[in-house]
């Protein structure tokens, strides 16, 4: 029981210290710079995502076209086989 009380007290003091030391009325210049950097990185990454999505759509379109050609070839092949009596 004593250990539990001591542990609870230590955890409470640590958490209280963290809350008091991390509170400020406004962000520091360094924090604002980090925020601006993150915003820039976010914009760049969103642009990359959009580019990759368009590349994916183009590739899917190519695949669909090739699948269509493949099906047409298979149909033609079946027609030739039937024509030859196989």
C-alpha cells in the first residue's frame, strides 16, 4: 500500500510538472517556424499524392485497354478454331 501511495505521488508530481512547464501564452518563434515547415511539407506531399493518383488512373486505363485487346484476341482465336473445325 505504501508503494502504491509513493508511486501515485511521484506520478502526480511528474505530470503536474510537465503541465506547468509546457504551458505558455503563445507559440515560440521556433514553433512557428516548425509549423510553417510542416505546412510546406504537407502541401508538397499532397501534390505528390495527387500526381500519383493521376498516374495510377492512367495506368489503370492502359490495363483496361490491354485487357480489352486481349479479350478481342481470344475471341478471334476461338472464331478461327471454330472455323477450322477444331
